[in-house]
C-alpha cells in the first residue's frame, strides 16, 4: 500500500497566521517530498445574540499529494 495524499486542517488565531501557515506549507513541499494539491483558509466567527461576534478563527486546509494512483507507465500496455 502507498500513501497518496494527506489533508491537514489547523486553526489559526489571526488571518496573518493563516497566510503564514500556507506559505510555510508551500515552501516545505519540495524538501518533504509532496506537491501542493490545495491550500486555503476559511474565516469562522462565533456570535452571541445581542452581543455580536465573540470569537474568531481561521481554518487552514492544506492537501499534500505524495503519489498518484497510477505509477508512471502503469496500464499503458506493452
């Protein structure tokens, strides 16, 4: 069996921290042997009635692709 891809999700406490995490993920791709399948973040907030926003978070999602399903040349016939 071989590892194809891994999806990482982390919580960042600021938008800058989320952007930084994505930049680091992209920078480490070559040295750690993966390609970037996707990288982005989503803003989330928690609201309370009559108060407004009481908490904020940025959910960072990155997909590292280590291998493709098919090896090079596999299934092409001989």
